[in-house]
């Protein structure tokens, strides 16, 4: 459970994923995981370079020096990937908020 704020997860410890459509990946970042219940049919993967498909996705994360999570879309039609976050305890926070960067 996350109780210390501000909290930041850059996924920089994740290995670079294979360049295939919907690889099976395991996230090692504390508390974050791909759904394992079987209700989705794709996984989120980490990269620190261009996405495998040309002219799609970023070339780096928002900081310019880390990794980002992505789901390959080219050639992977009608796929769903659920990303499970750790639990956040906001009970002691007066104005909690979540911020995500996306491309």
C-alpha cells in the first residue's frame, strides 16, 4: 500500500519488452502488475526507445531518460490490457490527485 507522498513510478527497473503483439510480460515495479485474471487478452510492456511500429508512440518517457509502459496496437486489433496499480491510502491527504502522462 502506498502511504508516502508524493509518489512517483517511472517503471525504469522494468526490462525492455519483446517487440511482438501482446507479449506476456511481468512487471517488477512494486505493486504494479498486468491483470492475471484472464479477463484481458494483452499485457502492458516497458520500453525506453521507440515503439516497434513506425511513427506510433513516443521515443522516450516524459522525463527524457526513463521507461514508459505501452501496449502495441499495430496489428493487434480489439485487444484489452488491464494495468493493476498498488493500493493508495489517501486518508491523510487533504487534496489528493493522480497524474498520468500519455502519448
